[in-house]
C-alpha cells in the first residue's frame, strides 16, 4: 500500500469532492480515482459510496478515517522521535573506553564526517572484555581499545582484527600555583581495574612513592589537579590546553607511558561500519599524534 493513498483518502473525506481533492493532491481526477480504488482493493472494502449524490463515504469508509489518521500520526511521531544516531539514519555503534572520548574519538568522528557525512558514530562506554562480547554478538559494529606495547589486550579482544589510528601517553601534572610537590602529596591515578591504570601500575618509576588514589574517570584526575588536591597521572591530550595556559605543569617521568588507540570491526558489521573501517585503514594514520 502506498502511503500517499491514505493521504488521498483523508483529503477526500475532508472535502467530499473528487475534483477539489484531486486538485489539492496535485493530480488529475481520473488518476486520483484510480489511487482511491487501489486503496479499496488493498483493504478489500469500498470506502466511497459511488451511487450517492453528493458523494459519501461508506460505513467502512467512515470507520477507516479514524484508522488512517492514526496510522499517519504514528508514522509522523516515529519519524520525529527517531534519534539521528540510529542505524536507519546512518548511526554506527562503537564501543569505546572513557579515555578515548576526550580526544581520539571526537577527532575520529570529525574525520568521518568530512569523508562520510551520512554516517555517525554512537559511542557506548565499555571495558575491553565487554567490548569483545559486544563485537562477537554484533551489539556494536566497531570498537576502540587502548594498547600499550608492554601490556596485552584482553584475550577475548585479541581475536578480532584491528588497526592503529592514533596514540596518546600518560603524563604527571600538578597545579603550580597551589601545589608544592612532595613525596607525601596524594597521587591521583586511573583506577587499577582500567587499562590506563594497568599501564601506570606496570610501568611507573620506582622513585614515585606518593600515596596513590585510584579514580574511575580521567576527567576526575584533572579536576583534582586543577583544584590543587594533589598530583595526577592523566592522558596528555586531556590537559594540553591546561599546560599551554599554565593552569597545570608537567613533571617529566623516566618511563614509557605511550599507548595507541586501535579500531576493531565486528565480523558481521554492516556496510556502513565497513565503510568507516576501510576509511581508517586507507587514511592511517588519520589523526596527528598527541605525543
């Protein structure tokens, strides 16, 4: 059934004049009548009493006015309320760690919009183990994970193909205007259950003796440092502006805390997701290094 046939019928129910209704619908009366007849054939009921003068609706036609209006209203509401990020509008679900949402993911999305303007990424915050499950079930089609050369990915995630597209590194920062750096000062670090937390715990210099406080979000580390509550271990990309403006200062560390961002693709990813995957492979590296 053509949705325009419903609109034709409702237009006739309001005007009760075939000539006027056809004119309002931008067609000839003969074509308008054919479209109404097609709707009646699809419904297997007459909607118009063609024997009456003036024209009238049949009892079935009177009842169908309410149904036709309801159908069109439901379709309008569905279209209006549909998120522009869903798959029917070009949305591709991507699992991502929180750390990537500040730098790597936004820049990746910017590149995608420039080349594939009809495709959007819909982020879902996940750890590596959960990301692997989502990829295997195609609950997400793409995924981002951090990778340090001395620290393996989760075994579940390693089975999926991936491509490196960006990198970052952990740095130590403090507020130079309100913080005096000592060994007793609290050191805010990514929580040990996160991949960034593991990078720090397995590569930190033995000379660092400060009491550590693990936090779940790297943005919280930045807030503590800006507030003068202590020192922080944080991705450089998140504090570059603070360092340039002098709100934070950096302490050089004798450790390799550089890590990469890798993009993964689900085996049964949609054509849109594969377009993004192919773009990343073609333009690799697509984003300038933060280090």
